[in-house]
């Protein structure tokens, strides 16, 4: 195929840059080098059609970034597959100045990851039973984490932009992205020309960069059925956010903490809050779907006697319709209406039933927020976090919540959301105070890497620092994260800072690089630091290091006043399955009924795992060769969530037995990979290394390799 190279000189923001346009039959590509003089670089990566339609806006975006000192590339192509683009990104990252992030603009190939569920917070869908599109994780960790390796499986038979990959055992089994990433993808559900929408959005982004807007106004909302059902969680949020966003607490109007219990229908209040002109940051903590934010529920919409009677009548109608027209109709009416509730039979008349169903349709419409409602709003917070399932599903052709907020007419320029379901107990605010200080949102996102977690919109957006001192501190933090991440001495100094955000950053990075003595420093912070945010960072640092001090840390953390620390300690105790922690867990259950997710779920669950008696039947089912493979596989997979040590001998025996079905052996090995904190971890590693020394089927051998890496 004949290539013709054309070179066009263009003016960059602060120095000349050359644009090389390579034309070929059937398509072309664009590469515009970054300007010189930036301390780090960034890449705007677009499909060729979007670039042609939005050239002026993309280049204006580039120009405003270069004025900020961020040297910016522009790349556009008919990207054939994700691997082609990944190689291009890695190639740019090997150049100077150092690449700090990318944004994928328009129709960029989507990588759907399989056999990598241990890199998610909660996603555990059976990849054998469910369709590939549903049981894979759409993830741009494919593009931003260079230590991961992938094996190509197939291109989707319907969606030309979707490609399936298997996470390879030859690469890393933990996430530590070298760069940050985001997508600018217009939701397919939005009306109008997608290029017009993109142009309008990019103009909004450029305008936001030209502002000097400090983060001093925030809103937090807790939806029904989530961890916010625990009022202790909700009431402690202001304490946490005061440490992360201190300037939002200089005046009463700078912060709002809303709860689903406040009104029968909270959506009207939320619509008003979202459209406030002065709101900088909004966090939703709730259940979600790709097209829905779950706000209230029909049960939580009872705020009066009238509401309660309506709900009772609904239950009666629901039961009555089962008996209507049968011999049991009259006995039902006599017992329920005449004897129990003493209600008129008018309750079940045709007109009453029709009126009730019409009212229920209105309730269902009002208790949730849907895409059509979002698109009628002006979502004005510059930055929104959706701590919810599926709200960030950019891979859906039919739209997604985060995209509809970002690409609407409001001031929102960036949002974080998840492409699959997410753990309720996810640590969603790790190092979030960096954003308040003036760090780019993308740099914050890089510090909380989950396979499913993504930014929609502009990852380079940042709020203005509040003071000159803060500006110097965040500039230093930015450079340290980019260029001095592997220097322990740098991060030890952060532990002495008066700023809890910087102390948190210090212990987090020290745990990442495995510095000797970091676990002792973390335990000291957990025991003595007055900041809630620092103590949770210290506990998570000890978990990351798989420290020998973890037992003492859990005992300490179970008595911490911060619910998130206690809840995290319970989950760590369950993963350890250490029987010597039972007494401390039992004390926690008794003393903290106010911590609903702790006493009712986390601590009780840990005690069940440690005791192991409720798992005896599941262990027997996994070992029973007389059962169908599907039932045995289901039993084996259950130990991914409950790492009881009683299952270890059976799981290891399945992996080692060459007479067992290969899928079952692979599943057993994968389940053992979740025992990364277990008291049996050393035993498992030793056994798997011995198994790996013999001949194994390819799928089993690869899973053994992955599991050993996960446990080490």
C-alpha cells in the first residue's frame, strides 16, 4: 500500500511543533509532536474522523495544556485494534519529556478483559456461563498499565470496536499504572450530532482550564441500600471530607451531606443541587446501572401515614391478584380485608387497582435518576464521582450515566465511574485531598487503580490551589509522584508533614515500593495519628505489604473510632482467617451495633470464615466427584469470596490431580489466588511451586503462574 508523507508546520502554544500527516489509501493518520519545555507530557489520542471534525477544538485543548506547562501530543488514526494503540502509547512513554497521561477521544477500540477478576473490587461473573460482553471487564488499564500482559482472544462478532483479551500470567497481577487515562466518548443516547456535542464539550474544557477556581464547595449524597444505610458511615463523612477538602468547611454553604432518608423523592433536591452554579465537586454513593442512578426505593418513600396506607394497600392488591377469579378469592377477602385490616373491599376494586398501579408508575419514575432526566439537566459540578456500579460503562452503545453528565450543557468536565459492579466497601476516597490541593484529577485516579474504575472527560483538569504554600506543596507532590516515586527518602519526609493528605501519600508510596521499616511506620501512624484519613491509609499500606505486623494492626484497627478503619480490619481478618483474631472480632460485634456493615456483615462474616463450619458442606461439594462439574465449579468459586483455610487442602488436591477436569483445576487454582493474606499463604505457594514443576495443561499452568504471583 503506497504511503505519502506530508509535513505541515504548525504553531504550538509556546514553541513551534511539527505535524506529520501520513496519508495512505483508504485512510490517514496524524501525529503532532509535543511542544518543548514541558516538565512532563500528555497525549490527546483520537480516531481520525473525530479529529477531522473537531480539529480546532482539539488543538485549542492542546494549546491550553501547553500554556500550563504540559507538553501535549496529538495522535489520530483509524486504530485497527487496542494492541496497535497500546504499542504507540508505550513508544511515546519511552520518549522525553515523561508521559504522565492520555485521553482517548471519540471512537477508540475497547479492550474487554477476561480472567482478571482479581483486579476488580467485586466482579465475579462466571466467564464460562455468561456471554463474553457481559462477563468481561471493559478496562483502559489495557492502555495505562504497561506491566500487564494480554493474550488476544477475539474481536466481538457484532461490535467492531470491542476486542477480548485474556490477562496473561507472564505479566503483573497487581495494578500500578505508569500513566493516567480517561475517555471522551459521547454517549450514543444523546440527541444531535456527536461531533457537535464533542466540539461543545471541548470548548467547555478549555474554558474551565482558563479559570482560577479553587475547590471550596462540595456535595455528598448517600443513596438507599448502599453502605450509607449505616448512619455511622454517613455521619463520619463530614469528618473525612474536612481532612480532604478543608476549605469547603470555612463556611456552612461550602458543604452539604445529603441522605436518601430526607425526602420521599430526593431526585428533585438532587437536580437543584447539581445545577447550582458554585458547586465544584459532587460525590454520589449509591447503587447504579449503566443507565440509572438508584436514589430512593419504594420502601424508603414512606414518609407519612398516607404513604404507609398506600404501601399496605399495594401489598394487599399484589396478594389479591393471585387469588382473583379462583375459589380462594372470597376466603382471602374475608381474612385479609374483613378480619385483619378491617378495610373496605373498595381497596381491590378495578378502579382502585388501576389508580394504585398508576401511582406506582409515578413512584418508580421519581425514586431513580435516568439518562433522559440527566440529559435535561445542567450538571455543574466540575468533578463528579459515581461510587456506584456500572455508571461509568463507556462501552455501552446505548449511553452511560457518567457520560450524560459530562457531555451535557452544564459545567461538568470530568467524572469517575465504574464499568462493572463495584464493592460497597470500596475505598473510594484514597488520597482524594490531592484534588483539593490542585493536583490533576488524572494523577489522583492513577493512585486508585481498579480494573473497572475510569475517568470520563478531561483527566488534566485541576482546581486552583488555595494558597501559595499549597501551590508549592502540590507542585512538589506532582513531581515526586512522577519522577521520584522510587526514592524512599522523599516519602519518609512526607510522613512528617502537617498536612494529612501528604502524610497519607507518604505511607502509601512507601508501602508500594516496599521500603524496609515502612510497616513499622504504618503501624505507628495507625496507632497514633489523629487524622482519620491517615489511619485508613496506614492500615491499607500494611495490607498491601502483607506485613508480619498485620495481626497487631487488625487488633488495633478494630478499636478505631473511624468506621472505615474497623470495617477494613474485619475484611483483612477474614482474608487472614487467623483464629487468634476471633476474640477481638466478637468484641467488635458486641460493642458496635451502630456500625451496621461492621457488626452485621463484616465482623460476622470474618468470624464465619475463621470458624469454617458453615463451609464444610461447600468443601465436600467441591471434592465430590459424583456431582456434576457445574456444581463442583460453583462450590470452588465460592472460596474466592470466603478464604476459609479448611478449603485449602481440597483446592490444592484438585489443582494437582491430572484426572480432574481442566476447567475445575483452573478454577481451584484461581480461587487459591484470593488467599493472599491467609495464614495458609506460605503453604499454598510451596504446594503450587511443586505442582508447577511437573507437566500441566496449558490453562492450568498459566493459572498456577498467575496465582503464585498474586500470593507473593
